[in-house]
C-alpha cells in the first residue's frame, strides 16, 4: 500500500520555537501494530461525552487501546487535570476539554 502522506526530515518553527524537528513518516496506518499506541490527533475538543468524568473518559480509551489503567493518572497529572478528573467533562472549560483531548491521546502512548 502506498502512503497517502509522507514526510522526510520535516521541521516547523514558530519564531524561536521549534515545534517539530526532523520528523519523518509515511508507513501506512493499516500496517501499524496497535495503532492507538502510535498515532493520535486532537482535531476538536468535543470528542468526549459531557456526562462522563474526565477520568472515566480516559479509562475507556486506555482499555480500548489495551494500555494499563495506571496510565490514566499519569496523563491527568501531565495535563494538570487531576483535581478536575472526577467532574463531568460537560462542565469543563474549552481549555480543560483541549487538555483532556491531549491526555486522551497520551493515555494510549506509553511515553508522551
């Protein structure tokens, strides 16, 4: 299968900040073993059920990706949502929902 998109040595800078450095990819998604542990994207901050707590949202995703549930606490700490983890995500601010989205992608990745 030919990759739809590939990159070789991609670097992106915003002024003095290097956001991406020497990124190379092109392996087709369908060829990845356990792709949820390798690839993730946050396209919108509304991909969570508003009645579910942040912690429960991450637990479901971790289970689906076959990642240990202990990872949930780690990523909640990483995105500074530990105190809000027991609250329903429908009450989260936009920034909190965005951080939950980042945590959701990180819960599937063993080292963010």
